[in-house]
């Protein structure tokens, strides 16, 4: 009994300590009406350490996270320049405590053990659990699974990926489908999408053709340092944890999805304090180099590339500066077909997927993983943005509803399968000629 009380106290104190840095942080909804105000917000970003969560476009409402101590100054500045705002969440830490509680309660329901072979879909597993799982799978299913260490993260964590194949990747006439997630640390709901795909290809194979006709490369955690940090320190961390270029103060980390060698530096930040800091040069980060190396080795056989992010229910394609690749109509067509497949089984409460070029749907961006894949000649390349938490916009959209974890895996798989089968069928036609 005493032990239970003690561990309960310990649990709460750990949780409370964990999100302490967000005590009093507020989320503001800001509406700008013209380009001039958009520029002023950009300036404000450099002046006050705020975090702009949704891109501010005239006529739209965006979200900005403001530290407790900066709230007064921030509000004064906004009023001075005549920008309207509303406080969406007064204390973001309360949201985080709620997420912890929900996830803990959901995984407690299965009494601490599970009869399933794979990882459960009732919680979001951390780096070491997933890392070990990949190793275990390869030893349990040596006929189809190989685990590869692609390289190490900045802090030295192994970045592993699986090669799934019935012919040990030796039948070079098969197309390869590439799938990765967690390039952005806080996008937790993307992990079940890759884990679900692995499960359906290795453990619970209900559609044999996907396994037999295709070779798969699946990399679940591309940014392990950032991901670990979101579990232990800061739930909303996005970048990696590289410290090579601190501002002499507290800023660190590179946005890995601005670090790839395509249009590098054109639409990203030179400022290490920015959430879209692009690093010292193309592929300056060991994490992005892992993908570069995989593509160098297998790129000629990879027919479709998937980079899974959240949130917004989007299927995006390049290029990030707005130019369309020559096969844009096919890319769009396959994108729409995948989106329909997901929409058919999605929760009613979530919105339909939107498909389009990232520049037109979201914003300009450079050095992006899926653009790099497209640029080196992989014909189809997509960024999925999985649904947001209970339809929330901005920051709150990254939170995870335990009820949605398995559904996220299931519905995303519906989309991925359509893309995979499209390249498989195309490949068959090609070989017939
Ligand atoms: O900005 C990003 O890196 C991605 N969005 S996120 O909110 N997850 O950060 C979008 C990248 C999409 N780019 C292409 N599909 N080219
Ligand atoms: Zn992302």
C-alpha cells in the first residue's frame, strides 16, 4: 500500500516536473489582414522568443505560442501595430498533463501485458522500445525482415530501418516502396502509421501481394534525439538536438526537413533559434545523411517515397518553391486516389484529406526530404500530414488521442497501399513490354 502511494506520488511529480517549462505559456490566435502585418510578425519573431505555429497569411488566423514572461510585451507590440488577437489556450501545460493522463490510462487498461506479438497501439512507444522491436522482428522473421543501422544521430542513437522482402532485396525487378516517419520530433501520431505498415507486412499479413511484389524500406524514427527529448523534456520539440551552432545562448537544433540537398537555404531560416533553421549546409546533419545514403544505394529502384508528418490531413507533393515536376498530373492523381482511400475509412469527426503542391496548399519550403527524393528521380514522392488531435489547429494538433492511435495506423495504411499498388501495377506493365 505504502509502495503504491509512493509510486503514485512519484508518477505525478515526474509528470509535473516534465512540463514545467510550459507553465503559463499561452497560445494566441492572431489574425492579420495584409502583407505588411505579416512582415511585422516576422520582425516580432526575431525580437521576442515566440513560436509561430501556423503560417500567417493575410485573411487567415495563425497560432503563436508565447512564453509566460513575454506575454505582456507580445500583447503590447500587437496592439501597437494594430493586429488583432485572441488567447486560445491560457496555460498550455494543462493540455500536456491531460495528454499524459489519457495515454497512461489507456495503456493501463491492458494490465501491463499484451498477447500480441507486435507493439501495442494503445500508447506512443518511446525510442528504445521501438529500436529493440526492430531488432526483435528481424530475428523472429529472418525470412522477410532485415534490420539495418543506417547511421547515428547527433547524440549517438542508432537510426535503424527495416528491409522487408521475400527475396532479400535480390530480385531487382521488384519496385521498392520507401516509408519514414518522425523527422519532426513532436509529430507522435506518425509513429503508429509506420508501425502499422510493418505489422501488416511482417506479422499479420492479410494481403500477400504487397509483400510478394514489393520490397519495402521502413524507417520509423529518423530523429531519435528530438523524439526522445519530446518524451523527457519538451513535448513540442520539432528539430534535432545538434549543438554545433548555438547562438551563444539557449538555441539549438536543425530542422531536418530543411536540411536536404535540394533548393537548400532558399525558403528556410539561417537563424538557429528558428523552428526552420536549415543547418550549416545541405546534409550537414547525420540524420539527413542516413536518408541520403539509403537513396544513393536504392534510389534507382524506389518508385514511391513517403515521409509521414502531422498535422492537417494533407497529402503534399513538391516542389516546395512552387514549381511542379513534369509528371505532376500523375503525382496529383495518385495523391487524390490515396486520399480517397483514407477518407473512405476515416473517422467522421476528422476532415477529408486535401491533396496538392506544398507551396500552394501550405507555404514555401526548401531542403525537404520528399523534394529531395523527387529531385533525384524517384517518380512519386509525398509528404503525408496525418489528422490533427480532435480537429485542433496549431500546437494542440500535435497531441495524441489514445483512441486514435490504431485508427491512425489503419487509415494511413489504406492510403499507402494504394500508392504501393499503383507502382507495382505500373511496374508489371513496364516489364510486359
Ligand atoms: O514544413 C514541413 O516540413 C512539413 N510540414 S510540418 O507541419 N509537418 O512541419 C511540410 C513539408 C511538405 N513538403 C513537400 N511535400 N514538398
Ligand atoms: Zn513535420
